[in-house]
C-alpha cells in the first residue's frame, strides 16, 4: 500500500526520477521532442507508475511540490542537453488538474525558466480536456503561460469533452491524439474516422497533431497517409532514463 508519508519523503530521498520518451515528426522523420514521464523508485528495483500514485498526490496536495520538481528537473535536463551541443527540442511535461488550478502556476513556471535558463519556447505543458471545462478561466491561465513563451498541448485528446468552438477559444499549439484511438487503427473503421476528423479539425485551426501509442509500421503508415504531423510510441522508443535517451540524440551540425 502507498502511504502518504512515503510519498512525502520520496522527494527528499531522491526516489523520483524522470524518464524521457521521444516524439518524432513525420515529414521528415526526425526526433523533435521528448515527453518527461515521472517514475518513483521505492528501492529494491520496485518502480511505481504515476498512474498509481498521482491520485494520492492529488488528494494530499503533494502533487504541488512533486509537480514543481518535475518541471524544474525537465528544464534542467533540457538545458544540459542544449549546453552539450544537442539541437534544442520540445520538452513536454504533464500537469495534473490541481497543478493547473494552482494560484501561482504562472509565477512558478516563470521562476523555473529563469533559474534554469531553459528557452521557454521549447517547454510544453500538457493538460487534459477535463482541466479546461471552465473555458474562461482555463483560457486566461493558458494565455498567461503563453505570454511566458511556453507551449500548451491537450493530452489524451478525444477521450473527454470537446468541440471545435471550445478548441478555437484555447491558445494551444498541439493536440495529442489519445492512444486508445491508435491501438486498433488498422482494423477499426470508427477509430480511423475519428483520427482523420481530429487531424483535419486541428489543421483547420492551425494546431499540430501528435498521435500517441504508435507501436507498429501499419499504424504509422495510416497516420502518415492521413497527414498526422508527429508521433510518439514504443515503435520509436519507450520512456527511458536521461542517459539512455541521450544515446539516441543528434549533435547539432
Ligand atoms: O508513463 P505512464 O504510462 O506510467 O504514465 C501513466 C500516467 O501518469 C499518464 O496518464 C501520464 O500522463 C501520467 N504522468 C506521467 N508523468 C507525470 C507527471 O510528471 N505529472 C503528472 N501529473 N502526471 C504524469
Ligand atoms: O496520459 P499520457 O499520454 O501522458 O500517458 C503517456 C503514457 O503512455 C506514458 O506513461 C507511456 O508509458 C505510455 N505509452 C507511451 N507510448 C506507448 C505505446 O506505444 N503503447 C502503450 N501501450 N503505452 C505507451
Ligand atoms: Mn502526456
Ligand atoms: Na495521452
């Protein structure tokens, strides 16, 4: 069982770690970003997925210090890679609902960018559709974040409430097609139609589309043929620790 106290101590004990998963453009095929994904190492090779502890972190409010650690660590790592001569790429970080609602989120992100020297235009904050139900306040907060220069994407797109009109009102740069639509894309006509509709809708609004959960060549072909811009998934790489991720990166020039 997960105890609040263990989670509280995970930060000071250095048990949290970020893994990075590549994001790849399709025209041409090139690594253009990474999603930072949180892992908790409780020792004895016991890795706990965020799916299992984020709910507790949300409930207890621990998500705020943990979430701050995530953004800061991702920016520090991104800056180290830029300084090492790698071509800058998008570093995408997941925000939880409570983090997005946090009063001082904008100031926090601004301070982290200043402290780390990470270029704002290469930081992307992923939020989910559910966090934007109150369109007025969500779009205002997003606008303030965009003023810092950071990008905003909608994660798990297609699984929640959404409409063209609502998307139009949010200052987002990317849509992440939920992997549940990609899984059976070879055989499920409904999923194929949904993905095509998302791509054309997004392109009409000048929003980039990235498909998640791409695991094989057939899924990739369908996405390529239907003008999807970018992909992410095991076919291109699993989430891995920073040093392992670095081995797949290109030196500038
Ligand atoms: O990487 P994995 O499949 O285990 O992620 C499970 C869930 O945890 C996903 O929904 C993912 O978005 C979420 N997640 C991963 N890292 C973070 C993080 O740093 N913060 C938040 N809030 N959620 C995360
Ligand atoms: O909710 P979010 O999209 O942030 O969750 C991302 C999670 O999806 C990551 O935790 C990662 O482990 C998982 N993931 C990434 N690529 C694939 C994939 O190709 N197949 C499956 N099944 N899961 C994936
Ligand atoms: Mn995500
Ligand atoms: Na997702």
